[in-house]
């Protein structure tokens, strides 16, 4: 186990935080695999594309940067995803009326069709990802996930260009 490894190497380990990190990483990997399987009939929605489409369905008329930030991606990654969605004809871009340098994004009729046809598969995938948790456990888990995501959303938006030591200092997290 990692704890034994670190003891043998004489490193101080924050077991609980490291275990949370490991579990979150594993869940992320499992969810990507299941989402890929769930959206198998929609190859244009592979990887992260479906989250962008769903976000635009929920929040139409976002700028490219707003859409990228709402999905927690780096600009380069988000720009590539948006480019693919534009090429597939699932979204469209229009000039922003107030800021001519900016583009606004919306779902096309084809994107709406993909959204509606994929919802059932996404719901099935979500049920599998929630595992065998009872409803109360799901609610408690969701509350904790939201709390963590609120924390990390702030880190992402306010401190993304800082190094890890400065982020630790500013975030109020404890090094212990």
C-alpha cells in the first residue's frame, strides 16, 4: 500500500487526503469509460464534447471562454472541443453584439437532436455511476461533491496561474 511505501521511504503522508485524491482519480477514470460506452451511438459526443453540448443546452449563448471555464478546462483543450463541435455542426458561433472580438455559442438543430437522443443513455450511465448508494447516501455524497467543486472552482478561477505552494497558502488548506 502507499502508506507502507512512504513509511519505508521515510516520507510523511497525509493518508486521508491522499486516499481522497486516489478515489477521485479512479472515479474520474471509471466515469470516462462508462460515459464513452453510454455514448457509443454518438461518436461526435465522445470524450468531453457531450458536457459542452449539455452546458450550452442549460446555458445558451455563452462565450467560448465562459463555456470552457464552466467545464473546468484549460483554454487550449476547450478550444479544441469547441472546434470539433462546430465541425460536427452541433453548435454554432455568432459575433457578440457588445464585444466584436468575442463569439457566442448556441446549439444547432442537429445539436438539439443529439441532445434529446442521448439523454436516455446519459441517464443510464449516471445511474450506473451512482452505484448501489441509497438515496440518502447519494444526497450526502452530492453535498460533499458540491462543496469540493465549489472550493476547486474558486481555485481554478482565482489561482490557476499560481504554483502549488502559493495555491496552498491562499486556499486556506492546511499542510498538516
